[in-house]
């Protein structure tokens, strides 16, 4: 008798069968309704249920559980919106009710070895591709970019917990690569012989992410917690033997995973051919899209014209020189150009104004148009002198304005100029 036949001959107890039915529904629904880029080649198909849920979940929230929120807000940035929490509640209720009905209608079945195998395959692939995606964007430093110019100027105490975490993680390229490699190692989940070690590495990675999300208030708590649960789900059949091996130091042999049997060789080769083609196509698509994003948004993206922080030295407005008084909401303190098409002006009282920028380099004209409610607009001539001098002069509506700047040397920031040291006679804690 084959190993699969021996496994199928062992009946499950009622608790194991009910637990399986519940988790089969819960995990399957969560994965289908929270693709999150895991199955990129199937994303257009997996988006179809959301077309219905975007109408149903607000109705369910309003009329069934009587919870009111802004019904125009849906899932964004892998976040924990009200929509996401109510969707999770809905999935949970469907899983509970569905498992009860399933248990009544299918109470004579002895086991679910084949269904369990395919559920584990689904969880493995979802977990693997999710972590490979997040790991890859860390390796190329796309998720946590270098601290922006605006972040460097922000008072430390004004940062949000998430902003602090993003700055901490974005500072170090090496730490990004380290985190990324651990997460990318989830690729081991895709192969039957390396599932257990892949699940261990994935558990380490996801627990770290979940802790960061909880303790720095990053709005990805639902997804990170779900990934931890999936790692534990994969390892669950091995808990007792792992306990005996690691705690009691007893030699153990992990159970062989059930695998479908193919009576004809061509079916076997076709199934595994489709598997490896899907893995290869998904990885190639992922790598290609990340390379494009790195050139557009990441460290390989070109810096905007006049990139930098410009400190105001002198400012004249309506023909009058403005003194650098700290309570002045009119006089500028700094001009920051960080991203293409945008600029920020910081004033003496530390208030800020955001603008879109249009440069005419042939005529040396800069147009600043406010993105705030005041809709202010500046049409300015610019003169760049040497490496660090800038002069802007022109009009805002009918009023004249002239500002001279000195560009700040970014190496003045300790966060940038402090590098790795093997030897430190004293801690450099500033």
C-alpha cells in the first residue's frame, strides 16, 4: 500500500474535521479577497469579487452590525480601514456558518487529506509570493527610501510612530537587504522538500513585520497577522515533533507531506510543468515591474531640477525687506525641492506651504502654484550662481517678491555623514 493510501486510511477525529472545514473557508476566502499583489498574473480575475463587495460590505456594516464609517474609503496601501475590518468579520462569519453547514452535510467523511493538501498549496503560494514581493522591494530599497529632504528638516518629536519607523528602516541600505533576503527566502515554500524550513524563515520574517506594525502603528496589522497565522498553519502538523526535537532533544522524523498521485506520467509532467512555468512567469513579471518602479520611484529615479534645501538669506516683499522674525508667517525660511513637480516653502514660524513647480529652463522662469486652499501663484525668474546660490524674483499676483538663497550642504546632517565604524572608542549617540 502506498504512503498516500496509508494516510487516507487513518480517520480524522471530529475536532480535526471541524477545524479543517473552518480554516479551509477562512484562509481561502481571505486569500481570494485580499490578493495584495501575491498572484500578479491572476490579479484582474481576483479583483472581480471586490466589485460586488464594495457595495455589499457598506450595506452589511450599516444595516446588519450598525457600524457607520466613511463608506467611500476602501482598502488602500494594505491598510486596516473600517472596510477591511468589516470584511474580515464577514469572512469569519461566513467561515463559521459555512463550516457548521458543511459538518452537517458531510458528517460521514473520514478525512480530507486531498483537500488539506491543496489548501496548504494555496497558503504556501500566497505566503511565498507575498513575502517575495515585500522582500524584493526591500532589497532594491523601494519600500523604505532614503530619508527625504523634508524628513531631514522635520523636528524629531513631530514624526509619527510610522514616520519614525520608515526613517529608521530607510536610513540603512544594508538592513533593507538583510530584511529582504530573509523575506525572499520564502521561495523555499514553493517546493515540497523545503516547506518546513521555508515556513520557519517566513515565520521569523512575518513576526518581525507584525511587531513593527503593532508597536509603530503601521496600518498593515491585518495582513501581517494573517501571514503569521499562515506560517503557523503550515507548521501545525509538525508542532509535537518539533517540540520533542528542540525541547526534549529526541530524534524525530517529520511526516512526509501528502501528494497527489498521477496514474499517467504525462499528467505528472504536465502538472509540474504548469507549476514551474507559473513560478517562473510570476517571478519574471515581478522583477520586470520592480525594475521599472525603481527607475521611477526608487533610488535610481532621476533627481528633480534644483533638487535640494535652500536657506533664505534675504527676502524682499512689496519692496520691503522682511527681517527673519521667528513669528513671521510671511517671510520664507527655506525652499525644499525633493520630488519632480513639487516644492515646499517653510516659513519663519515653521508653517509650510506646498506648491507644484513648472520650470522653463530656456527662459529661466519658475512657476509656483499652491496646492493649498489659498491658491497662491508665483511667476519668478531664477538665477543660479555657482554651486550654492539661488535668487528668485518676480510677482505673486501684483506684488513684487525677491528672495536670495544659499543651498544647504546635505553632508551637514549627522544622519547622512555618519557612516559605519568598526572601532568606536565612545558611543556616537546624538
